[in-house]
């Protein structure tokens, strides 16, 4: 499902100020997203399979578009890390997270495009069980209050200029 930002050519004058004639055809998942950011997040939401090896292509068109890098900047994808709309877990592994959201997929796309490991973005205390629990330490940590926003900030700093 795509969201489109529609704008009239004429701004509307209301008591107390001028506003544009823009509105979303559906409620936006994140207030303040510009039209291109909403489109990027919607493309992330369309991913159905994140390959086990990032260099594998041809398995998922949305993933391939985001990985190609020519149309979608890392910073635009990083803006989606705090998108909490639920989606099916697209990682190509048998055990899947039941609480997977668009922001998780965006985070993993950034990791794949940059060749980074998720553990570099988590605090040491969150990684104490990584050897036995793997990526589930990420889901435990990011699911706690305030941590998704902290992750988004780290990812935005990391992607600046890339």
C-alpha cells in the first residue's frame, strides 16, 4: 500500500496564517516525513525477503532497489529506522521475530549496504548474550522504550556523507 502526498497548486489561507494545500491520502506513519521519505519507508515495507548474503540479487525487487543505491540514499533509509508499522519478518532465516517493524527492515538494509554489523550500534550491556541469542539481542534492546529513537540517531550519524 503506497502513501502519496497530494498538494494543491494554491495555498489555503486560514485565520492566523497560511498553510499549504498538502495532505496525505492516508495517515502518515511518522509525522514530519517529507513525501520522498514516506515513499522510501513504503518501499522498505514492501520487502518480503532479505537475502542471507547481501550480494545476492534478484530475490526481492524492493530490497534490490534499496541496495542499488542510485535512487535511495542511506540517510533517507536511515530516516525509516523509527517507523514502527508492523510487517512480516523478511529475513531469510527459519526463526523469525514476531514483532518485526519497518524500522527493523530499514536498519538491516543500511547494515547490508554498508557491510556493517548490528552489534556496533548496540550498547555493550545489550550484547552480553549475543553469542547464544544472536540477532534476538537486537530485538530485545530495540523494543525497550527510547531505544529505537537512540538507534535512529546513531544510524543517522553513521550514514551522514555516505
